[in-house]
C-alpha cells in the first residue's frame, strides 16, 4: 500500500508552523525580559549615581562642620532682630534660667574717643569696675578674649555687634537678652597707673 504523500506533507507543514509559533513566543518573552532587565539596570545605576553625588556633597569633616554650625549659631544668626520681633508680637520671652538682676544701672562707662573710631575699637575709661551695656541686645558670646581676659559680645537689633574686652568678670550668659545700662561684668586695671580701662569694638 502506497503511503499518502499529501497527508504526510500536510503533517510536516503543521509541525513546522507549530514550531515557528513556539520559537516566536519564546523570542517575544525573552525580548520582553531583556527590556525589563535593562530598565532595572538603568534604575539601579541612576540610584547609585544620585546617592554618590549626595554623599559627596554632604561629606564634611567633623571639625569643619562644627565650625560652620558654631558660626551660624553665634555670629550669623540675627538673635537681636528675632528677639525684638518676638517681643513686639508676643511680649516678654519666658526665661528658662533667671537672668542676672542689678539695681545700680546709672554708672555708665564714658568714652575717651570719638564715636567714629568704634569700627577699629576704642579704649573706654571708667571710674568704677562695673561695666554696663551701652545698648540693648542679645549676648552671643561669653568667654576668653585676648591676653586671658574675659570677653562679651552683644548683638543689637540693627545687626551690629559691640564687643566688650579686657574684663576680669562677666555677669551675663550666652543668648541672654540684656537691656541698656544692664551690668555685663567688671573691668581690669590697665598698666601701673591703676586706671580702669575697657576695650570696646563695634562690628557692622
């Protein structure tokens, strides 16, 4: 009996079509998987690049960071204008610690130099050891100054600062708001003459 050639050819064609469909389906899945993988790789690389740039921008030595924070909180921040704004809208600030109180506020230091010399500093002569603030403001620094003497820096509402140097004793605290004529410390005796002198510097 002769085999049916036509049926055999049809069977081969059908198998070929089925095989082609399977290969096409597999190739489509593989191409879809390849696109997803590429997107994932791009996303990971972008995230790594972003993290690297952010880390490089924020990486700073503790010393430099400490300097920047200290400068921002003691020099650049407008303590006196902020205090004045708060006081004009909400009243007096509630102190966590009671500020120093003094009854004698009339014995102000008298300047022996002209006021326009304050940008470079003046020597102020006084008849009493007690030193009182020339203007109201916020104390931004209390500590050691030149030659081991105490130093007090006061920031005023205008943004200017007065630095009181050559003190032997301070009676104010950092970030304390002081009124004009309020005592800030005691001055040292200068030289062999026994005179009391204070060095005052104004910073714009």
